[in-house]
């Protein structure tokens, strides 16, 4: 969903695959919530020293083209608008216990990713994890209504994009894909569902060449 332009409040909406399935099966949609984001905005363009005065401080921002609606959560809504207590000067920082995940394809255990937020936040709704390439393995959420989406949309014609995978939880478990034939890399993004903000780390699943070839 996105605003058509900056001068009107007309909204253009595009249904996701799931939305189309619900509309086809039930004949209507019962939308109960939505999210807003300002992904396209670069607030460095706010200029309190504009020579034409205060009404032009944000002219560059107001003239910024807005995004068309997207149905891929890995490409949009990365900077969701959230409600924080009055006086908050910055988005709470999300931290992880590791700067990357590197694991062998044949590892049989679980790799646990435990996000925390400073100052304390995201204690009720938890976090959303987005694994950019589902081929490297699976990501599962634990702790709150944990779920893994069936699939994320690939744009038509974008043949170089691998399908992503999402999960919701207080913590996450990554399991490598034991069927990989070569070392593969993906990005894992953790987003705070209450505070906004995000952190991204690389995930590498290593395939030993000698082991893969049977040597």
C-alpha cells in the first residue's frame, strides 16, 4: 500500500498472494491493522539553514517521490513508524549475541539467535526475522505466536532474487540446509515489532568441498 502522491490522501493498495487467496475464498477482506513506514525519506535533506526561511526547511523532503506499493516485506517497510514515549530522542537499539552466523551444512544442532533491545523494548510483540535466502536453511521463531510464513513474494522478472523466509518470536532458531551443494550466504535481518529499528548480520552455510564430492 502506498500514497499515490504527496498532494492527496488517496491510497493505492496492491494485494499480496495471501490477500488474493482470502478475497477469492471469502469474497471480502477484513483488514484489522496496517503499518506505515518512511523508507523513501532521507532526513539529512532537512535544511534549517535554507535561505528562503523556515517554511522551506523540509521542502526537499516534501518533494521526495514516494514508493509505489510493494508486496515483498524484504523490500519495503524496513523503517516502520512506531509510537514511542514522549521525549524519546532515538530508536532503541537492537543487539545480537553474534555479528554473524557461520555453520557447516552438516551441523545437526540449532543455532540460536537471541535479540535484545536497549533500552528495554519489544517485550510483548517481540521481533520479526527475515532470512533473505530460504535456500540456506530455515529460521523459526520461539516465545510468542511463533510462525514461519509459507513464502515471500518474488517480483516477476527478478530471476536473480531468492525467496526469503520470515518468522516472528522473542528468539529464533536457524537450521542449515543439509542438501546444499555449495557454500551459500544470506542476510538475516531482525526488526523490533514495537520499537522499530533493525539489525542485519550475514549467515553463511559452509559446504566442505571434499565432503560434498565424497572424497
